[in-house]
């Protein structure tokens, strides 16, 4: 059997701690995350702030600043079987922006403010594809046009601040595509954009994926976006994946009570309701994750067994959930009857 | 007196930031001829994308900024004519809730003191009753009376928003103007705050002017909606009708762009381009992006008026037929089924 495109296993990225800030407890931001990404598929990594989804994305390419962060021994990120966490720096540079490209929420921080955007796109093309200046420029114009920038021949001379947020994100996508990556990691790529522009960018990403066959790891807090874009979804809570499922299955029948609560809390513009179902309490602090199941203090179903934390238990049809209810589904039914 | 807050013909223009290397640009028309009314106990949502003028409208409505033209009436009185005790009373009765409550809370003030301050300024209760009132306010917004001794940084985002709401409530207002009150919050916490605002409105009879960009949230909270585009209201009407049968092509585009939390629908760009004040020199400001099948030269001639298109529903579009009005009075040769009313999706 061939190795999956990307395989993450038991990833742990912690921050601070005894030697670090304040000598306090380590913040276990990512704490045992495992998932696979197949060629051409879109995996939605979804969760609320502080759940560890962005740190997971950064850890894949070792972009977490160390210190204060550190990726713990035993963590593994394999690209076609090749261990990236132990790869030499030059190999890692090759992979970054080559095989794995990233797009972030705020393109302003990833773009150089004093260089015309076209130069920045061309630079990546030259570095990773070894094209000459003239060819790189031609390719830049083609890419800018492809990502929906009108008059690319003129716009390539613009500086980042002269472009709108939507246009800047298009430039970022052009840069990411410059090296024909097999994986695009997109971290909240539309969160800073207006909704009509967001729809344009999401449509663009879907078109490009169909055209280029790249896999997308989409990190987002927006359950509407995940529903429309992802093939599979991994839900994160308190540094861990708590549920993973094909997108239809997850939305029609969530297994984990956290997923269930999250979905019930999302307002639907087509179906107004009197009252939204809120999840009581607050997201726990990464330096003090609760003992046992980390969702237990907020869980409406919690019982004695939840004092010990379950692993990701396999449900039907490729589903996994970190909840004892997978083994004892009768409990949920009994509760909903009362 | 049913209408609590009424805005008429509001306009506000800002001088464009010239910048060191630029000649001063054209003035920015943040708000242009905006009118609306909110009945007591009702929620009006102002929605639109960034730069549409919704926040400026909120500030004008509260008298935090002077309009260049137009009037704001509160309880029937022009707020610019209020002075002395009347002005103070208006300042008390119309309160604001911000997106980021931290910015409006003094970090060195304990929560109890932050709540006590407005009580004192407006003389709401005698000093000996202040502590009791603070405890009551905290309970009312779902916090613990013991939280009065803590500092703002000790609270989570959702709890801080509860404190912001408690502070606004402390002076017993009639109107809350909430500017993106849940957009910084996680979805599970957002639901808590929306439920709290709904409960407070029900229990206290509050009137809300709710500013938001998230249409799903708006659908959930609003009785009436006004959609803004480049400084103007382009459609207004009851929330259910506006969401189910949007009149203006922009409203349709906006609704169509929202990714639904139900798989299988896909995401399609409902409109091209971005809002730009520089775009249309004359005519309908949405025309450059409009996908209305009948869009033509007439759209580029004049700015359309906000016209009644059906009972209690108005839109600023010359190509949107006044179809419900016709339905009520079906003239010969105007069958009801042929109207352009495409699905927002």
C-alpha cells in the first residue's frame, strides 16, 4: 500500500512551561493530533478559538517559533512517507511553498509591503521552479489572471496596500499556486473578508482544486464554510481532534456531544429559531485542560465513565469520535427520551 | 407613541485622508440620505458589508456624531434640540453595546466599580443601594454577584460582553444600539449572548438597533432589517419577508453568498467585484456589480429612489417590480406567476 499524501500522528506542540514564560505550566495547545489527508481531497479542520487548529497547521511545516513553542518527540508529520519533523532545514524550505503551500487569514502580514505584488509572486516561481526572469514574469501575469485579478499586467506593479483585502488574498493564492503544490493549507483564508468576496474566494479555491488536483487542509471556525467546501471534517476541542467524519455524516448525525452542541449553536439564515442552543461554560485554558474527557465539564451527557478520557473510537463508515457514547449509544437515546 | 427612534434623511461626509503624497481626495459619503424608524420593543438590524455606513449610522443615531443633514428623533424629540437635563436623559435612555467590550472597560477598575460609575453619574439609586443593584445587574446578565470584585482581564470574551451589557443596562435605558456585539465571539458563546439579548428584550421591553454583517445572526434577532450599500439603505422590510423574498439584487447577492451550515449546497460567488465608491459616477451604485437580467442604461442614469415595492417592503431599484402591490390589485394581463423573483441561492 502506498503511503498517504500527508499523515499526521500524535502531534504535540506545547508552549512556555518551566523554562519558558513565567515558569508556569506548559500550554498544551496541540496535544496528540492525528489525521490523514489524501490526494485531491479537502479536509476541514474546525474548532473554536484556542482549540489548537492554527498551531496544528503551523506545526506541519515547523513554522511554530521555538521557543516558546516546541514540537514534542514522538510527534510525526509524514509527506508521502517522508518524516518532515526530522527533515534538514534545506529540505524543509523546499517543501514549504513547494509541495505544501500556505494561505493565511491576513495576507498583509505575509506580503512584503515595500515590494510590488508581482515581484513577490515571481520570486517564488524563480526560487522553486528555476525559471528565468522573463519567463517568471510571464507566469506571474498568467497566475494573477487565473486567480481573478483583472488587468494583471498593470496590477502586478501595485503594492499590497493599494489592493483591497480580497485582491490581496487573490495574490496570496497566486503565490501559493506558483509552485503547483500538492497540498494547500488555508488557515481562515476568508475570515477577514466581506461575505460576497468570501464566496468569490471559496469558489476560486474550489475551481483551482478541480483544475490542479491539489489537496486542501482548510482551517476554519465557520461551520457554514466547512459544510460547503470540505469532503471530510475533523473537529478540534482542547488540543485534540474529538470527531472525524465525512461531511454529510457529521452534519446529519454528529457523534460527539461537542460537535452536536456546536452545530446547534450555529444560526441558519434560512431557518430562524426562537432560541439558539448554546454550549454552557467556556473553552478551557490550554495550561489546564480538564482531567478525563476534556469536554466533560460542559457536556450534557457526561457520566462516571468520562472521568477517563476515551481515544478516538471508531464508529460506522469511517467515522471516529472521542466519546464513550460511541460504545454506549443507548445512553444518548435514553436521555433524549426523558 | 409607538416609534421610539426615528432617523430622517441622515447624511455624513468625511474629508478623504489626503496623505503626505496625495492631493486631498474626493470626500467620502459615509451615510447618504438614510431614514428609518424603530418601534418600541422592536429590533431593527442594519446590515451590510464593510464600509457601507452602518456603524456611522449608529453613531449618528446616538448623537455621538453630528449629521451634516437630517434629523434623529427620540421619543418624538429632535435630539439636536435637547439641552441640559433633557440631553442627559437622552444620554441615559440610549445606550451602546460594542463589539469589543474590553475597549470600553477600564482595565484598572473592578467590575463592580465599573457598574457603579454610571449608576452614580445618572443618580439611578441612592449610594446605600448601589451594591445591591450591581449584584442584581450581574445576575441579570448571567454572572455571579461575586464577580463584582474581579477585574475585566479575568473574564473570557463572552463574560466581558455580559459585563458590557450589564453596564449598558445599569442606567435603565429604553434603547440599546449594539454594534457587532457577537462578531468577536466563538459560535457557542455567540449563541449565549444572543439568547441573553433576546431574554432582556422580552423582560425589559428594550428596543434594539442591531448593527451586524452576519446575516444568519441578523435573521435570528431582527424584526425588521435595513440593508445598506455604499452609504444608502437599498432595501428595508420585515425580516422574514426580506430573507425569504428579497427585493433588491444586492440583498439577493448578500443572502446567496452566505455559506449555509448544511452540506451539499456548495458555494457560488453570487456577485462579482467589490463595493467601490469610485465605481459608479452616476446612477445606481450597485449597477457595476448587478446581475439583474434587465439591467440597462437607465440604471446608470439616476440613483434610484427607495420605493415601496410591496406593503411594508421598499427597495432602491428601478428594475424590481412592485409585485406584491400588483398581486393585491391584479390588473388585466398581469399574471402573478411571471415575476422575476429568483432564489437567492
